[in-house]
C-alpha cells in the first residue's frame, strides 16, 4: 500500500472512531423500560399517561418532583448487583432513591390503580426498547399494608411471589405471567425489580393495584322458632309434657270446702264440737224437744178442764 493511501486510512479511522464510541456506549442505556399494565406510577404520571396524568396524585407527584416525568423509561440504578435493600433506602422504593423521581414516593391512597383478582394469573406488560437479558422479581405488599405511609422494605415479603428470567421481547414489550397471591384485599403495591444481566443496571417500578374487599357474612335469616341449619317451613314436633301435680308445701294451708248454706234466712250458726260427736245427732234432739212440749201442753190443758 502506498504511503499516502495508508495515511489517509489511518486518518479516516481516527475521525470515525470517536463518533462510533458514543453510539456503542449509549447502547446499554437504550435498554429502558417500565410496566404499562398494570400501569406503573411513572408511566401514569408521564406525558404519555393520558387522563391518568391529570389526577390529583399525579399532579402532586409532578409538583414534588419539580418537573414532568418525561423520561418515564429511565428509572434505573447502576451497579446494584442484587443488593436492592442495601442500596435503595426505605421510603424511596418507588423512585429507586433517585432525586429526579422523588415525586413517586408520596404516600397517597389515590394513585392511578389497576383492579386485580386474588389468586388469578397476572400477565404484566413491561415495555422496553431493545432486548436485554435479565431477571424480573415481583413483590406484592403484605396483607394489611397501609398506603397512608411511604413504602418501605418491611412492607414487602422477603421473597418475591414470582421470578422470571430472560422472557422474550415481543412487539416492544416483555409479557410476564405469574400467579397472584390469594390472600390480599384492598389497595396494594406491586413492586417490580428488573436486574439486567447484560448491563450493570437495575430498574425499579411501583404499580398500584386494588383487590376486592372481603364481603362480611350476613346473619342467616330464620323464621320464628326455626333453628340454625334447619330448612325453612319445617319445624320439629313439640314434645308432650305431663302437667306437674302441685303438691302442698309445708307453708301452704289446706282448706275444706264449705258445707251447705242455711235455708229460709236462718242465720243461727250450728254448734260445732271438736272431735267426733258421741251423743245423739241434731235431728234426734230436735224431735225429743218437740215431744216434751207436746206433753207439757196436754197436761196443762187437763188441769184447766178439771177446775171447771
């Protein structure tokens, strides 16, 4: 090769190489992403969030942030290497501890949310620009989670309920299937960690989800006299009971029934004798008295006739 030609080739390489290096270095940074279903806070409150971006929670988040979430797909922390709980502080899980996303850490119960069914199969849609290898870890806040406070690591179980490694990128998104826990009710946070294996970056996101509240058991309506568990309209036959015979107690006096009342207004009480009478009965006494009166009267009449 002539010396002039070699010199020109070296010069061209020197000029082109600096232009190519930034493009190569920027390659891994283009592997941005965030969940769009169930929608994450950063997507909902971004300019692409549609009506959700106008909610009170999103307006407050933008105000606290000091600017809109234009780079909604760039919430990433470098060189974490699985040390999430050590690197990301409590109360700053949704922002990943990044000041540019601090508005996402507001403790509110009105974030745009997605309704979920306990125990159902979740298919998350995680948008990304170019394919990258890595592992998705999905956490769901513990039962009894209170959204009135900032999200802390203690609100999440130690282990994720789902782990998916190297899912396929289809139509610009990863579709991650997992079975949701069956013991959640009310408002919760689905916390997703995407740890890249082809880059040193780890992505964090919060998706607010709502599960149905448990219905309170209504008291069983029963007909009067119906026992619990008994079919309506069916009653057990009443048991026959013998009437109890009332026996006189020691403190109860026993009274004889009254005898016949006197006739013709004769109110003279009959003489009562204690014990059993041993003499003649009352009729015999009455007959003897009448005989004495009759004899006395006859004798008096005979004396008067003799005197005449």
